[in-house]
């Protein structure tokens, strides 16, 4: 699917657009920026398993091709229970934000709408931030009137808190999994014993039934 | 030319505190899936990890693995891992530009890969214009941030591994219940069939001195 042509084509951005993009992104809080190549047919999906009550902020921009034409894409974001969180057709950029109501796998699917440009692959820049990365530091800086080094240290403090929360989450997950493992362990022992019991019971029943049958037939 | 120089300096300042970071995203790899990430400065450390989360191995206990390749903007392969079901990687970017991270699945079953890529930059003298000074505190803050990022990356790796372990556990649990109940039913059925067969051997339609 992806060959050297993809790398060459995606590297050749018009520089002014790139600079604007960079400036725009640099004013955004610390987050993500991955590029995906959308084929002309078919869907590309990215998913993430997110806990409950987490802020998700995402930005997507379609990068124009060499000849200035911007291909249009469609986006669909679904929650783990199938609820539609964001659905846009035929756009070149957009953003969505939501707070997760349920823990599970959140899916964001992209597909290209430019069917006429046969063979052209749209490059989408996806800026996906969850949790601490989605925090709006600008408003915190304005509200508490801090800036520069103090703001940076405040960001680091936020990152440390996020690390602590993640650790607690991992710990609770491990506890859940340990419960499941121990239940399965107990079940294996129980079911194996029961299997032996059923085997003996069934063969006993067989022998008893056949004995009764032959006695009725006056063969024994 | 001077205007461009000032623009790059301005960008450099703006980006001094911007570290490219990716959430732990998952993609389904059918054959080849490529993700691109832009590296701003040459010499930046690109680190990350990936774990194959959703796989359905039936008999064997070991996952056959997927291949992971990182290509630099110049077309060279910077990093290459074959047949792994998850690993961490780190390399120093030889040039700035768009890097391609590709997952290749040599088998027909689609796999879900959870990955995390982080481009870390520590400001050095080279990134600023000649008339700007490098504040040592900014360097220290950047180093601290990078250290915290390694911890976060490790946590994301653990989370992905935990998700994979959970899949295996769930699968084991289902198999234990499913196969045991199936075993009981088949056992009961087989013995009933045995009895029926022996009965039919003694039925009136077949002369029983033939038995």
C-alpha cells in the first residue's frame, strides 16, 4: 500500500502552509500530530481505549496536494456503545471535543470523498489529545496570572499528577485481571472434577440401563 | 533571506516549549498500515512503543508477530523490527522531516496494534538565532519534561500490554466454560448413542441369534 511515493508526496508541502500550520499547532496545548494516508476507497480508523470522565480533544486537517487542490474527507466518531459523537461529511478540516461518559474503545473513522481524483491519496493530520494533554493551559495562565517558567512548572506538575492517576488505574486493572485469573483457576479445577464425575456417572448409567435391558429381554 | 531567518527564529521560540506527543492510538493492520510523524529538528530523539493487542491465536502459545519499519524522509530505513508482538523503540532522528512508521502484518488475520510515538526536543544553541541566549532553566525544564515523557511512555506501554493480557484472560475464561460444557454434552450424547446402538442390535427386526 504505502511506498516511497507516499513519503515523497507528503514531504512536498508548500512551505507557507507548513509554517502557518506549525504556528497554529504551536499555540495549541501539548498534543499529538500524526499523519494518515487515506486511500481513495476504504475507511481508515484509529481507536483508543479511554476511561470514564476523560476530556478528549481532536483536530483534523486535510493537507492539500501538490496542485493546490484540497481533497474532502468524511469523519465519524463513535463511542464504545455505538453512540455517534461526531459525524461530518465532505470537509477539509474540523475538530471535535467530548468528555467520555463510558469507559471503552472510542473509534474515529476517516474516509475520502474525492472519488473523482482517481488514485489520489488524501493526507490527514490528526491531532488527538486526551486527558492532561487536552488541558487548556492558556486559560489557566490567564486565570491565575502566571507565565513563563511558572507556567511550565505547572504543566510539569499536571503531567506528574496524570502519571500518578495512570498508575492507580493500572493497579486497579491488575486487580481486576487477578480476580478473573483466580476465578478461571478455580473453575478449571471444578470443571475437571465434574467432568470426571459426569464420565463415571454416565458410564454407570449405561451399564445399569443395559443390564436392565438384557434382563428384560431375558438374555441374562 | 533575512526575513526567512527571523521567521525560523520566531518559530523556534514558539516551538521551544512545544513537544510533539501522541496519544496511545490503535490501528487495525490488515496488510500494511503506515503512520507519519513530523520531526522538526535534526537530532531529536524519537521514542515510542507498540503492542499487538487483539490477536486470536488458536493453538500455539506464541504470537507470530508483525514487522515494524521506520523510514526517514530521505528514504533510508532508520529502525527495523521483525516478528515481534510488541516492543519499545528509540532512535535519534538523522534529519528533520516526515518520518514513516509502518506496521506490516504477514498473516491473513487482521491485527490491532496500539502504538505511541513521541518526538522529544531539548533546545540547544543551534536552534536559536545568533542574538538570542539559551536560558539554562528552559533546557532543564525541557529535560525534566523529557524524563516525565519517558515515564508516561512506559505507562502507555504497560497499559497496552495489560489490555492484551486482559484479552487472553477473557479468551481463557470463555474457552474454559465453553469447551467444558461442550465436553459434557458430547459425552452424554455419545453414551446415549452407544446405548441406542446396542439396543438396535437386539431389536426384533434383527434376529438376535445373529449377534
